[in-house]
C-alpha cells in the first residue's frame, strides 16, 4: 500500500492502474478534496460529471455508483463511503472564482491551479480540466434551484474509496476555498492499494 499526504491548499497528480483502489481520507474533518481523472491511454477521455449524474440519476453519488468518462466508459466505482455527501456540480475553485464570487483580487491558492500545475507533468493542459468530484463537499439544492455550500459532513478519519476501472491519471487536491471547508484548511491523506 502507498500512503501519501497532501498539505493544506495544495495538490498532486499520479497514475492509478485498473483494479487498484484509491482511498481519500479526511484526517481532521471538514476538509474537501477535489478529484479529477483522465484515461492513461488517451488524455482526451476524462471523468465526466454529466455522464456520471445522468446514469446514476442522482447528484449525490455514493457506494455502488459508477463514475463514467465523457465517452460513457466506467472510470471508477465507489466501493466504500463513510459520508455519503459529495459534490459533482461545481468546478474547482480558481483565481476567477475568488474574484467573481468573493471580490478577492489578491492571489489566492486554488484547486484549479493546483490541479493543472501537477497534471502538466502528464501533458494535460489547464483547459482540459473538467468539473471535479468534490469529495466531502456539502452542497444542497433548494427547490428554486439555488445552491448552498454548507460545512462538510465528514469527521476526522472519514473516507471515500474508489476502484479504478481503467488505467488512469488522477489529479487530487486539499481544497483551498474557505467556504467549502468551514473556514479552515487541513491536509488530505490518500492510500493506493490492490483491490481486495
């Protein structure tokens, strides 16, 4: 098993072979992790929010759900989920996110930059990064369609486990948005192991 730590407001990228599991752990509680993935064989095939939500018929994906690519091919299966609430609607926070939504014009760490800087090693350009699976992010939808970002439901030690269905390149962050993480930034730990 490989166990690694992502420091607060940072990210990483790595290869994940088909059949291996990726366990993302919120070691301190109330910390979001943004995840994206691309096919190792063809970087123009990527993890698709729209396809995954379409086929599951729910925005709240959890144990047993399959996460699909833009070509409708299974990329991950969720095999275990301690929390049951994650977001697959909102894009990774970016410099523009903080400027347009929050009026912050000073430089601010952000998931989009943490993803593209790490994924560049694998030849993936910034414009290729899609909507991320925002693990542990608690987004509620009102009857009128408005969205509310609430504190994550995850407590210290809670995790989400995904099995890779194809060989992947994965980008993963410890989210940098104050609102998503109940006002503080914490590390994320991930483990890669052979499927059991």
